[in-house]
C-alpha cells in the first residue's frame, strides 16, 4: 500500500486527507484515485507538486514505488 | 540635490535625553548609494555608533526607516524597518513589520526617524505631520501592548498608528519585540528592549501628506503589471490558494512533508501530529482576514478561541514561525494553546521565535536532567506541557526565578546556568528559526552568514525548498538546475544564497515584502529596475548591474558593522545538532548539514578571504566602502587579492 497525503486547498476541496492505494508505478496509483480527487487535481494540474518520500518528482510515469512509500500532493507554497 | 519623488527627503532626529528634535535633509547621493530602508539605516547606524557600544545604553540609536516604495501604492510595499545594535546578539539588529505604520511615517513627512539618547521618565514619541511631541507616558508603563495601543488611540484618535512595547521591553528582556497596531511585530533581535532602555513606550504617527511620483504614467504601467501578476499571472492562483487562504501556516504540513518541520527542539524535522497545527486547522479559528497597506495577497489572519480553557483569546496570527516555535518545537499539538501563547507573546511584546526556542531549551535540559524541578519553582517542564510553557513565558516577562536568566536569551542562559550548551540552539546569539539545515541544506549557510544570526528573512532560498526549476533555470542557468533544486545537496548553495541575500538587501531597502520576492518568486532585480526609476526619477536605479552593486554594498556594510564589533567568521557555525546529529526520522532521515563547502563557495562569490573571514580591500573599494575599510584597518589587517 502506498499512502497518499493531500494538503492545503487540495485537501479542502477533495474532502479527504489520506488515501491508501495499491500499485507499483506512481502514474498507476494516481489513476486509481477517486474520481472527485482526480477532478480537483485536474483543476490544479498546472500547479500540482508531487513529492515521493519528501522528494519532488516530475516524471510520474517512471517512478516506481515500494509498499509503505508515501506521496504528498500540494500546490506551491514556500518561504518559511 | 534634494529628493522630490518617492522620498520625503527628510530625516527626523529625536534626542530623548535632551527632549529636542531636529530635521536633516536626506541627500540624493545617499539615496543613490543606499536606496533607503535597511540600507540607509545601515549607513546611519555605522556613522552614529562606535564599535563596542552597549546596546541598552543611551548611545545606541533606534532607527525607524521606510523605503522609496513605502506608501507609494506598490503592492507588497507596506512594510518598514527597525534597526539598532541588538541587545540579544550585540551585533547588527534589524527587524521589519507590515501594516500601515510605515506608509504613515512617509505621509507625516519623514523617510527615517532616528531616536537618540534616553528619557528619564517613560515617554511616547508622537509625530503628527510636521509636529513632533515627546509625550509623558508614565501612566502607560506596565501596560500590555493592546491596552497601550487602546490608550494612545483613545488619547490621540483612531486614525493614529501605534508601535509600542509591552512589559517585556520594559523589563529589558533581550528578545522583546515591538508590536505595531496590535498585531504586527518587529519580532527579532530584541529591539523592544532597546525601546525599553530609552524609556520609550510607544511611537505614534499620523500623516496627511503624499508621496510624489516622478513619472505617474510609467509608474502606473508598473503597478498594472503588479496587478496582473497578482490576479492572473502564473503565481497568482497558488499565492491566493495557499498564502491568501491560509496565510503562512500553509507551510506547516508542506514543511513536514519534506522533513523540515522543527520538532522537539529541532531534534527532528517530521512530526506525525503536525496536521493538528495545519493551516486548514487554524482556519476554524479565523474571524477576519486582512492585508498590509496596498497588498493583494492578504495573508494576515485574526484568530479567536470561543470555547474551552483558552476562551476569549483574540489576536493576529499565529504565523508559521510562531506555530512551530510554540507548537511542534515543544510537542504541543493543541492549536488553541498555540493561539493563546502567541497572543500572550504579542501582549507582552516577546518574540515568539526566541521565546519558543528558550522554552524548548528548558524542556530538553529538564528531560536530560540538567535543570531540576526545584530550579523551575516546582514546574515540570515536560514535552507537550502547555501549562509549563505558559508559566515559563510569565516567569520570563516578569523576570521571576529562572525566568530572569531565560530573559537573557538562550545563549546567555546556557552560559549563566553552565549547562546544556548543545541544546541552546542559536547562531550568533539569535535563536534559530523554523527551518532545519539537515532537511534544507542552504538554510545552514543562510543561518551561518546572516548578519543578525539564525535568520530566515535575509537570504532564505525557496527555489530549492520544493524545487522551482523554471525560476532556478532563469536565474542560475539550465546546467545548474538539478543541483540548485536539490534541497539535500550542498552544491551551488553558496551561489543561490549570495544571490538571494543581495536581492533581499535591496528588497529591505526599497522596502517590499518577502511575499512576492522570496515566495512566490515574482519579483527579481529586473522588476525592481522597472519600479524605481518612474517612482524616484533616479535613472541609475534602472540599471540592474547598479542595483546589484548597491545590494552588495549594503550586505558588506552590515557585515563590516559586525566585524567592527569583533564578530566575524568564527561566529559562522551551526549548533552541533545540525552538523553532527543525523536527522533521526522522516523524509530527511540520516542527513546532516555540511557547512564548510557552502561557506567556501559563498565567500568566493562575495570576494571575501576564507581564512580570515574579512572582505578583500579591493572588494570594499569596488563597492565605494573606503570609509568602512579605513575604520576596519584600525582593528584588522585587511587582506588584498593576490594577482598573477
């Protein structure tokens, strides 16, 4: 299981904070997200930041995940 | 030549010892050389004090400085600076605050106000357009900042703006803040204690003049560009949906996600309960959202607790730094307790960051058996104890028991107690801010080289925080992007910290907010070169190369101020927690900060000698700081570049 954590406005609009999903590749896992969550992510797709185990990733297709990995989804913040 | 546009062209001097004031002209040559704000204050402070002056003596001036953009309707330009020698660190002291006070100083007719001497009785300084009054304030002494502000606004009128100290400043707590219009704070470096030492309870200001603009049509074009950037530009939506909606607390869960959320006196950078302190959690307590003068981001929130133990708490913030210092740093996950302690600090006039780090020092020493229950007056300083934290805050502000030692700041406290040096987290005497150099390597360099100590506002870089590749490519080149954006790599961090420090030296002199310049990174040197010429009529400000030179000059002048105080390279060290203790948990697990390569690279870009820590004489000459070099030569042998 890979744990997806959703932050800030994405969390507020998705109405969910944590989702556990089975899968090997990041894009596969993202495709298994609930429809309402995907709709919100689509809305903010231009700004979406994806972290895997705290490191930012850009190419979702090539990222292979292990069980107990976690993925954080947020829009840009910074400066603290 | 006198200044006509963007500046009032006047500096107000007030001598509290002699109860007199006078006005001097701000010369155009000075504005061209140091811009205003922090840069101009650096020049004034350098010339007014000698090295070694006691920060709490009448000889230490207090400088209130605005910049050319202050009050000139440029969004994100409502801030102003407070500068003095810091009683906490004994070196350069500087803090900035937002709100409406800064523009009002300009409208009252002054670019800068310099307070000299010391009053024999408590007074307030009242500036009402051209009129200046030293107002007897014995009755205000002892009041908290809210009551003081209420009293002064009731006496003078609600259209007056008030910056004041609370009991902490009066008691000369070395990390006392100055509170502006109830909720804005000059938090860092203890400048509230400088006001307290002068028996200056408050500064009150009202103005009705205007800031003249050199080329209104061109200036409006720049303002329209700013409007576009804030409403439709590429950063508009993220800025509104994070900073605007949640304010700085939007950072709590994001920083936790990258393993950089200070937790348990910075023992680690990840906390499983951080979501209890998140921006959306705080939203439940928000009763209003506001902005600084002429700002479109509107990141300022006022919170209220309506039920329970902390019922009735009502204050601005807490901001990210305060949430961390008083929350995760102490393992306190009750957001209502954090809101309450933030209010307490604001009412007393205490810097929340330093306060939190002093408390976590006590908590860790208590855990390790280095401070006893008896020494704490029967208090059990257990991690997560709201009661212990609140009691200690009260003891500090009243200088009761061990509070009298803690009121000196964490460096002095550990020295006086002779224990727990390794848990006293500071750089140059300034308690560390809410970052962790193990999870964000450039922070280590930022803290080490900052003239005011462990500082998140003089050169904190954000391109490497969450990895903004486009900005990194634009500023540093495509070939460097991977390394620049890697927060766990030391490579190129000297380059980006130097660049950010220069940018902020300028930003703090104009003066603009860090939001818009630090994050989102909307405005850079090229933007400033467009903003300043139509505002000020000073064509030289339109040359990016010249702006960079001015910025370097300001950075070097402040560093030389510290060198004159005898504080240089030997002070550029980090607490061992960050260099020797690998991050124990979270996404940055196993990391330590290796400062040395970053410091070497930074020195190279600065034109400073790595061995001695001194600037090369040629560097100071290039920057037009010969007068500084001449004074430093009384104390040091300045190195010269070896040619050939």
